[in-house]
């Protein structure tokens, strides 16, 4: 019998009202890093989704690569996020927060005391940008600064920063956390041998390069339990200057096996073709499914037809939609009724204005508005 992605489903220790997730998207709407009523409204507007994964959330002062993002390392941030989780839960939607350390994809203007960002190594992402201040103090995209390599002791401390943020997430009412292990940020920098040139226990062999990811997962499991811990991965991705390497397939097979054993909440895969980077190769999803026995979420260029096909083939369990949710707060209704989507305004994706954030109309509101014109 065919699975209807718009119907409720059991998911590990949770139940969800449909198999559609809102993917994490940076919106840069927090001047002081503390979530507020506007953020609560933004997420509440999009609770047609069975699962919401928040924008990347900073785990420390030094983890940021974008101005005005929220954090989860101070009590005021915990209290701010509680407004968001309460608003979302009132609508019967599950919500995870994505915990984020950008590593080398940052700029001195975003870092405390203008210090260099930290990374797996000191190799600069010289053709990539962060969202910071230029030499004239103007906000916008700036070239990533040369990083400083984390010491072995500091690597272990970052794992604990993730775990501390995970504990704060549960205090704030989140159903769980998703580690950002994708898109060229810190966790993925450790995986890639072209960026990770370390000679300590975190570099060299495939197992050593995966060590930071798995130790961080374990630290979060110890803090909040495996059923509340998830991770986002981008196999074959190339964002932020991560070259392909010979052991990609072996790396993700090794991770899938180890993450299966840990019985985490889910793995969230992203196909970066939708971001202008490399697509997942043909057959990869089938192979990954054979390696990993847990819940799989897929994002990147998803449509209703693609989602239904992959879910019914058993290759994924939940379909995630990103940018479409920005301009279409009622995206699930639009998908279900095959209503047209409103195109987003990318120039309004970042910034402190409420325009392009909480002012998007639902399809029904737009229809009423057009009749009244």
C-alpha cells in the first residue's frame, strides 16, 4: 500500500503529523543573538510541516560565520528559544534545532576581539564568503579570513560546546538537536583530507578524520539521549571549497555504520545540486539506505513527485523543503493541493528587517487579497 506523505507517521519515539520537514535556513534576524517574538511567529507560521529544523544556531561566541544569528550558549538565548518551541508545539509540530560551528567559514569581524576563526587546519577558504563587516564597517559578504588550527585539546572542548548547547536546547523545549555536519563547515572540514592536514588523532586516516564527528555525537548523546540527537551530512558536496577525495564513499559508509549503532534520531542528507554544487551520484541513496538502518531525511531540489517516489521506494522517510518555505508559509497545503508557489526574494533572505520574513501571505490570503483589489 502506498505511503501518503501528508498523513501522520510514527518516527522513533516521536509521532509526526506528516512526512514533510522544514529544512534549516539562515535568516539573520537576531541582532543580539536572542530569539524573540518575531522568530516565534516566523516558525509558527510554518507549522504545516511535521518537523521543523531551525536555522543554524551558534554553540559559542567563536562558532559564528554570519552576523545576527541566534545562539544556545547563554541563559537569555534558552529563554528566547522557549518562545519559539512553545509556539510550534501549540500547533502540533515537532522542532529540532540545528547546532552550528562554521569553522574556517568566518571572518575576523564576526569573531571576538577580531581574532582569526578556528578550523580543522589553517587552510583558508579564500574563495568563500561569510556575512560580516568589510573594512569600512559595511555589512555584507566578506572573504573568509585565514583560520587558526584548533589544538587537540580545543577540538575536544568544541565537542563539549556542542553538548552544552544540546542540553540548553532541551531546556528550551526542543524535541532534539541536529548537528550541522554539512556544507563545508567545521565537522565536514575534519572529514575532508584536503582541508584536514592534521597529524594528531583527528587527522590522517579515515577513522581519525571521522573521530571529531563521532565524539561530538557521543558527547551529545551523553548529554540528552540518542533519540534526541541527529546530524546533517552532504556526501559529495563541494560548498566552501571542499574538493572531492578518493574515500568519500568509504567515509560515509563508515559513518552510516557507526551512526546506525548509536541509534540516533535521524540522518539528514542534502543534495547540493540545488545550491549549485555537486549532485548526489546515481545509486548513492540506495547504497546509503543499505548502510544505515535509521530514519533518513533528504533535502535539496525536492518536489512533491520526487518526495512521494523516494518515500514509497523506502529510500527516505521524510522529505525536507528549504527555500520554498520562506515565501510559502503554507507550503504543505500548497503541496497537497498542488497550488502554485510564491517565488522568494533572495535579497531579503538575510538582514534585520521583518520584510521578507513574517509578511509572506498564504495562498488563501493572497486569493482574498486579489479579489478585494
